[in-house]
C-alpha cells in the first residue's frame, strides 16, 4: 500500500481576477489527522471541493492514492461538506440505507450504533431534527464509512461545545493507520490536540506546515496562539 | 482518568507526565493493564499517534512494558514507581521554591507558611 | 449503481406526485358518479344548489387536470434544481457515480412521470365519459370493426407517433435540464439565465428544424406518393415520423452531452 494518500501539485483555482488557490503543492501520508487551518476565504473549502470533484482546477492537479479525481477516488474518499447536504424528507433509516446502497465501505452497524447512542430514532425525518443533531447525523454517516481519506470541512461550525467534543471523539475513534483525516477549521483551540500535522493556508497558499508538537516546542505556544499571531488582522 | 493539558507545551511530553502522575498516585495500579492506545487517546482527547509516541517513550523508562499479545502493563517494580513519584514531587517543589524565592520569602518563612496551611487543612 | 439511482429518483418524485395523481382520479370518480347519478333525471333543474355544486365540481375537475401537469413540471424542475444543482449536489456528486448517470436517470424518470401524468388525464376523462353514459362495450366493438378497415402500416404509424411523443417529452426535459445546468453557473441570476438559455436552445432547435426541412424538401417532393392511396400515404407519414424521431434523438444526444459537460466541469454549488 502506498504511503502517500493525497498529493496536490501546483494546484491553482482562479475566478476571473480572484485567485482562490495559488499553485498549491503538498503531500499527505496515511494514518494521520491533519488540520487545514486558515481564516475564512483562505481557500480551504475550494481545496476540498476540488478534491471531491465538485470544482475543476484552473491549473495543476490533485491525486488521491495516485488516481486523478473521479469515480475511483470518490469511492475511497468520505466527505463532510460545510453545509447540510442530506435530503430533508428522508428518515434516518432511509439515509443509512442510502449510504449502504452507494458505498461498499459503509458500515450500517457502526452508524446505527452511534445513532442509537445519541438517542436518534430511525423513523425520525431529517428535517425535524435540531441543527446540532443534523450535524451529528451527517458526521456519523461520513465517519461510518471505512474510507481511506476523510475530508471534513468545518465539522464543528455552529455547534455547542459538548457537540464539538462528541465530534472530536468520533474522529479519534474512527482513526486507523490506513486512513487519513483532513479537518479544515478555524476553531483551532478545540481541535489542536487531536491533530498530527497542521497546514496553515492563507490566500490560497500554504504558509506553514509542521507537526503540532514541533510548533509547541519551537514556538513555546499553542497552535491556536501561533495562528492568531500569523493571521493577525 | 482526569487529563490536564497545558496549551503551550508539546502534547506528547504532557501525556508522559500525566501517565507518570497516574501511576505514581496509584490511579493506575502496579502491574495493571493499560487501556488500548485508541481508548487512551479518546479518553485524553488526543491524536492516537501522539499517544503512541508517548507510550513508546514511557516504555523506554521502564515504567510501562508491552507484552506482545496481551497489551501494555504498568511495571510491578515498586522501587521504579516510587522513584518516578519522587521525581514528580521534586519537580513540583522546585517550581514552588522558585516562585517563593521570587516573592522574596526566606526558608523559615516558607516552612512556617506551610505549617499554617497544614494547620488550616487539619481544622477544615 | 444506475438501478439504485433510479430507485431513489422514483422514490423522491412519487412521494410528491402520486398523492396528487390519486387526488385527480378521486375527483374524476366523484364527478363521474355524480354525473351518472344526475344523468337522465331532472334533479338538477329542480335544485339550483345541486346544479351549482355540480358546476363547481366540474370546474375543479378541469382545473385539476391542468394543475396536475403543471405540478408535475414544477416538481421535476425543483428536483433537478435541488438535487443536482443545489445543496443535495454535495451528496450526489460525491457518490462514486458519473455525472452522465445522474442526468440520464433524471431524464428517464421525468419522462416516465410525464407519461403517467398523461395517462392519468386520459383515465380521468374516460371515467368522466363513463359517468356520462358512454358505452365502452359498444365503442370497443365499433373500434374492432374499424381496425379491420385501416390501411397497412397504421400500427407502425401509431408506434412511430408514440415514440415521437415520448422523444419529444424527453427532448423537452433534456433541454430544460441543459438550460438549467448552464444558467446555474451564474451566481446571482440563476433562474433568469436558465430561462434565457432555454429560449436560446428553443430558437436554435427551430432554426435547425427549418434548415433540415428546407434541405429535405426537394428530396421529399421527389419521393412523394404518386398515387393518393391510403397505404402510400401511411408509408410516407411513417418515413416522415421516423425522420423526426432520428432528429429528436440526435438533438437529445447533443443536449445531453452539453448538460453532462456543464454539470461535470462547471458545477456551481452554493
């Protein structure tokens, strides 16, 4: 099994005069939890969308497990988008069945267990759930896949601290040496401890790439504190 | 187990300290089997790789050892545990003494302040 | 995977459309029973309230036939807008399924529902006729007699006509989907742009049809039936319709390719 699961080569995305991603190049190995940290508009979501085939780059490419983005990569990448993407009319058990139907690596048992732990009934319609519960359901479905790459776009945006802890615990529990999780967020203090590596992204460029512990030993401060320094307004 | 993390120090070294604390205080008994890396990581809220690194370093000190099939265990060596406990206490004391000296306290003042505190504790 | 896409597409559309269709049939049933009941008696002349109720019922029935077609149209467009080009697109386009599969499934299911919609309207009207005392038995007998008299090639003609109607429906749906997939690349004027592109497609289609007709005209007049017999006429019409069908298939294929291109490369999910 190859060590590099994700590679980005001179990736550029321009919207007219606006450059969202500026010749981005980096590689990610298996078995790590990576933080993609940057302020709003830095290009995090654009990068994730390109990795999922929802946007085409202007130049450059992304390769996942050596393959260009396509149906091959989509079957090994589990994506949690920034917004609510699940059909509101479906019941929870129908959503589980949906994932089962399309993803060979989906574990209905795992999903049902996690949903049960949260007291979410399978007959409930998605639209009747609270925002926090909707986020949890989306996350549970995403993490119940046995994917090789997880791309989570702002998984903790807009939820209370207890839910954030639950999300982080779910991510740690889902960890395997075979797979890599990329979390894009600007809520760094919460997420810092579960990360191996962090990538600071600003205006479509990687401005810093290091492990959390290295940053703490070298800078003598947390990644959160360093972030505030680097991205001071 | 109650984990306490400081924001500014590397996480793996804090994990090592914390586990030493748990062993020294008896939270995890001598010879006891440790939970799996994943369980410990989830409990502490840290990255499993970081936890793995910390545990490997601890194995180096002898405080924990790993049995290939049965997992990781705390040492039965009471002497080793006592020494670790002493080290942690000394580190804390030296930090305390530095602070007291920066306040300008003399050795006698320090002792009498401690006695007063103990006295208050007894009364409570 | 295609089968599963079909399953979910049917599910999503039927849960909105089937209740409406059942309602229409119920209205037709009520109305035809009512009609049958009041037929042949003077009860309506005696009770103006009843006559009024009957009038209202009839109006509702007619409105419901129009409404059901409009409703089908709206539901189909809404589905494409939300599921392929909207928020649900984040879920759908990250499935390990090609954009072409998504669009093909949508075109086929939409066509099927349009056919069901037409069938519902026909059934409703038949139910109404039954209420008015139409004798289907006698009508079928007369039809069976008539069929014997029909010129050869009539059944092919009917088949061709049926295929043409289905293709025309699919073509209409495909051009709407293509217009939307292009129009939605705009950030702020999605609907206006889609309508604009649709009109453009319509104009181009018309121009092409006219052009083809001009080209085909001399050839057609050359091969026009020498005798004015029904059989030759039928043969001519069959060729004509088959030509139209081929043209429609070609147009659908072109639009399908354009739609796939835009959905794959120019997707603009908010």
